[in-house]
């Protein structure tokens, strides 16, 4: 850029504000799009970037940090053999590459992060600037790697208002000019505000889905939060609990019991979600889950999914070092799903007679020492290979109720 002085600085502000408003409208809460559009914005000001890296620390029960690496060309990013890797996706936009990685607990104190320039920002540095020279051994290995691909200048700073860091890399001869650095510092204020808003939305979405489930989270975001706000649903219903849990709790220390419970939930919950189910509630050692019927999955398929999930969970538990045995009761029917409680404390849950039936079926697993029992309705709806194991009375249900076990192992 050729302009300089106070007038040029004022223009920097005006150009940045115009970009901020346009990006807020077009990208919304999409952090990938925000970062890409920012790099494109700098390119439009003749600031040549070959790479940008944004690291965001989050308040999230599963994800400690999110890292976005932008490249000004289409590439295949190298594998990242990190034990903290939780999720990774590579995006291609406008012949550019954005490598998105979500990292679990321990990412911030991992050796690669602590040996990166970002760690100096964590320790209090405001701004870092390194001239990159081919054939030179630099202070950080990443600078040596960048030198091999023609990079000339690396800068890094902390984004304002949050625990977030950004580095920008130029491959222009001579690197960033003083005027370009002034523009970058001004424009980063706008980028910070956009990312801060987007991260808040991300945390809200993920915390809601983690603590109340995807469907309840959607209901909350849509404003269905008043007591008694219910919707009618149909699907397969899963109720399970750990056999002899009281004995386990009496004979196991609190910390060890919590660890074992988490290991148990990690097995069963992942299996349920892998079969298109959704956890509605943990009730002590019990799990209430649904396999909802929708436009994509019909009633026969959800029944088959529920049975497949129960079989897979039982096998996974048997193959695990946990000494837990559990029972699963499966049923299908209509139920009400929504917000119940008082003005001081509310919760999303499923209620109705069909939910009660699933719970009563599960209670018979302990009586008969079986890992899975199903209702006749679920067996018939899903065309499940099964046989009637017993006919028994269920608490609160009139008449004898047939219970089925699967024919396959």
C-alpha cells in the first residue's frame, strides 16, 4: 500500500469496519469462514499471506482448544499424531485450505504447544516478529519448516478480549512492511470481535448438546423453554441400568466408582449415538435414550438400530475390563418430549406410558439375569428375529406382558 500517515490510518479503520459488517452478515458464527474472509481481506489490501494460524482456548467440557491453519493454496495437510486430537476437518474455499482441529484436555500444556511461539504469548509477550532466512536454524522449529516453503516473515500476537492467538506468515520479499503491520494490528480488533461472538455461539451449541442432548438443545435455542412446552414424538425407547449397582457403590471408593461409571458411559453412549440414538437422561446408573422416527429413518429401521445398539453395547462391555453387567429394555411407541419443572428449575425429558413400559421391561432383565429384553411391539415393528421368552406382569401395566429375546448372538 502506498498511503501513509494519519489519513491512511483513518482509512484503515474505515476499510476494516466495512469488512467487519460484511463478514458478520455473510459468515455469521462460522469461524472457518471468518478466518478465511479475514485472510482474503488482507490479500485485497495487497498484504501477501501464505499462512495463518488461529488457536482458540474454549470453555467446553470436551474441547480445550480449537486450531485453524489457513493456507493460500490447495494442499493436503500433514497428519497430526496428537493424543489430544478430538476432531479434525479440512476445508477448501476459493483455492485455499483451512485445517480445523479440535483438541481435548491437555492441548494447552502439550509439548508441541509449549515449544511454539504461541507459548511466549501465553507467558505474557504482546507481539512477536521473526524474519525467516533460508538455511538458518531459527529459534523455533516451525520457522525452519516455513523457511523451506519460501516464507520470509512470521508475526504472532494475542487476540484481544479472549484467550486466543494468531500468527500470520508472509512470503513477500522483505516480509511485512511497517504500514502493513499497522493495518494488521487495526484489523485484528475487528477479527477478535467476530471470533469472540462466534466462539460464544459454538460453546452454547456444544455445551447444550453435551449436557441436555441435541434435540433438547435445539428446542432451547428455538425458545421452547416454558414449563409444559411439549412435543409429541414416536420412536424406539431404550432404558438401561447397571446390575447390582448398589453393591458396587458399597464396595468401591467414590473416586474409583466415578471413573468406572464414566468408562461405562463412554462405552454405552458412543454405541447409542453410533446407531442414530440420542441420550435423554442419566438417572444415577440408568440411561434413558431414544431412537426417533423421522423423515430419514422409518419405524422398522429405528427398531433395528436400537437392537443393534443393545447388542453392540453388551459385547463392548463384555470385552472391557469393567466388571459391570447391565440390562437393556427396548420398546417403541409415542411419548411426550419437552420441558417440565417449575420456574426455578426446569428440565427436558420424555414422559408417557410407553416410557414407563420400557423402564418396566428393563427391570425384568435383573429378574431373569438377561442383558436384553424387548417388547412384542418393537419386535414386530422392526421384524427382529426373536422369540418370546416369558409372559409376566409389569408394575402398573394390566395383564400379562410378553417379553422377547433376540435369536441372534
